[in-house]
């Protein structure tokens, strides 16, 4: 008998009914336990717990700068508008910066030396300031013509050179060009993946396009973020980080279910990871 | 197709393939279970034949287990009870016939790529197109691997006394 016929006979391995029913029962048991979603559930729960932890984290945790100084920290938000106060008492918010200049601390230590109460309006150039004094927040808007105590509604007119100097320091822009890294990273990873697919002749197995509901979700979240930043105030960075990671996970999870080639799955996973890390970096530095 | 119907139809073929690939009844049982669980969880989109789809999953799971085994060898600080050794246990049906036993043991000595091509093409007698789809290979690659696998099998079995020349002629 030739090898061909002998090999064919190996196709008659008898069916083991005990093994068959044992496996079937175990599958039924796991189906009932909802095995399909437990991993994803644990992942989302972990993310939610971390988000909650970060949200509940005390925000004014900075220590007094010296034993006899009552101002703990000063934060500023560049480019405020009269009637809208955007600064927050924490640098965990986007565009809110901690002020480190000694002159500013001296100025707010005793305002009466440098400003006088009076009537007037804020000028066109406004910076929002939060002074954390004795662990309580005081809110000011300082402009080229005078400053406003948001809490009491008192308006002060700057009467000294010190006032002008303080305004110039607070109204200075600290440029952060790091956000440019994001489009750059997206372009680079896409170029690399395209050339890899071409080299490996994987062009025919292009990764599936994002689903319409995913695009809708992304656009709504992006619109919500911009709307919040424009009309409500600065964005809370930990929440933004959670959204960035969550978005990365959703995209990856959808690709994972649709991709049919292991090499594409690996490349797309690396791409999503790099873009998410870049997004996290931009949010942290913004 | 309902899961029960699908399980009934494909269980034996999948179990047999995995068993021939890993040669360990307990591991074959676990991997078969994993295969059908993935079939249950996955979304079959009618892009391939259902049989091809399930076989692809089974093949991926077998290769995952090979990779895991290779990785575990390199893991330090592993406790002895955590090590999973594969036990070569031929099926009772196989040892009932000396001819089957010899052939089965020879197949186990082939490298995995050769072994799976022999299983698909010569044992299960799948068509070239089906094999190409499962493996994701070109027709030429499957044909070449098949020829080399049969040559290697002949060498292990000792010469051409089993009609290898005729067998390869058929494949070409």
C-alpha cells in the first residue's frame, strides 16, 4: 500500500464521546458565565477606578512656601475675558500655570501698597489669577487698566510701577509647541505602516475603516471638549487622559475584532499605542 | 448555523487535527475547547467557508500553544507545579495497528509546517485551494511544502518502500 493510502486511513480516528461531551459542557458553562466580556469589563472598571481616584485627588496639595508666608500658590490662566473667569486652583487643568515669580507673591501678599480701590472697567488684555491663601482660593482678573476681585466685586486701579511689572509678567505667554508633535507622529506612523504593508505585500488586507458610530462618538467627544474649553473653562487633565486612553482602547478593540491578518494586527496595535502615548504626552504638557 | 449543530459537525475533525499536531490528549482537549469557545465568541462573516474559518482558528490556537511552550522554557523562577509538560500519548486506536503507529510517530517527527500540510492534504484530503486559504499561503508554497514534507516523511520511514514516488507524482 502506498503512503498516500496509508495516510488517508489516519483520518478515521474514532470519536471520543466522553471528550466531546466534556468539552461541550465546559463551553456551555463558560457561555453562561459571559466569558466574552469579562476581560473588557475588568479593563473598563480599572480605568473608571483610576479616573475616580484622579478626580477625587486633592487639588491644592502644594505646601506653604515658607512658615510665615500665607500665600501657598498662585495660578494664572492667560487670555481671560471680562465676565468669564477661567483660571482654576490647580495646574491639573489645561492652560492653567503655576506662577513661580517672587514679585507676584510679594504683590498679592499685601495689595494695598500697589493698588487703590476705585471705579473702572478691565482693559482688553486680561489674565485670570487664583491666589491660594491659607488654603482658600481668591480669584482675580488683572488687566492693563486695573484688576478685579471676582469674589467681592471690588475693582482696583494700578497706581504703581510694581503693578505694571506684575501685569507684564502675568500676561506673558509661555508657548508650548509640543502639540505639534501629534500630527507629526500620526503622519510618521502612517507612512511607516504603509511602507511595511507594501514591502510585505499586505496592501490587499487593508485594515477595516472605522465604523460610523465610532466616528460619530469621536466627533461628538471632540466637539464636546472644544465647547467646554470655549464656554465653560479649562479641561481637567486626568479626565482628558482617561478619554485619550479610552479612545485608544475602543479603536484597538474594534480593529482587533475585524483584522484578518496577524501582521496587520501587530502593526495597527503599535500604531494605536504610539498615537495614544503621543496624545497623552500632549495633554500632560498642555 | 446554530452552535450545537456546528459543534456536532466539526468537533471530530478539529479534535483530530489538534491531536495530531500536539500529540497530547489533555492538551488537545483544552485547545479544542478553546477553539470552539473562540468560534462561539467570534463573528463569522461568510467571507470563507465555515470549515475553513474554524480550522484557521484551531491552527492559530495550536501555534499559540507552541509559542507558549517555547516561552515557558525561558521563563526563570518557574515553580515545578506550574510547568506544563506535553506528554506523548498515542491514541489507543493508533497503537492497535503497527502500521498506523509507525506512520503516526513519523508524522510527529516532522516540523509543524510539514505536519499540518500532511494532515490537511493527505489525511483530511482537503483541496489545494482550501489548504491555501487555511494557511494563508500561495498554491506554490503549499505544493512545495507538501513535496518536501512527504520527502521528509519518506526519509523517516526509510526509503521509498511506501510508494513516495507515486505519491509525489500525484501531488504534482
